[in-house]
């Protein structure tokens, strides 16, 4: 269900001008590996918002990550660290 920007623009154009539905789009583009559910979600979004762009604030805004060290527990609330999800972090922190 990965839609490229080019795919999204084409889907929006065909939805707006020719009122194509998900099944029609699947029939018109059989080489694309789109799913019926993914197209339905995208078409619903186009119908409700009129846009293919993500809404402002979509996704995770901020997170708190706990790094446990022998001496202390460091709480980070910086968006640059929100993408760290595994224990492969090798950086260092200084306590102030």
C-alpha cells in the first residue's frame, strides 16, 4: 500500500475528474501493488479533506524516552530523540 507522490496526484485527479473508485483504480493500474483497503483509506481522505497531504500535526508530536544508567534516570523530551526506538544508541549525555 505504498503510494508515491505521483500515485497520489494521479489518484486525486482521477477521483476528482472522473469519480473513480478503489476497484476502478485497481482495474486501471494492475501493475501497481495497491491494496483495496489502502485505496479506500486514501479516497476517504481525499473526499473529506480535498487534499493528499498529511494534516498538520499528524504523527507523534513529542515523546519521552527513559535512559536508565546505574546512577540516574535521564528523561529526554527533545524531538530529535523521538526517533530512537532501539538500544543501539551510542551517544553520550552530560548531566547539568
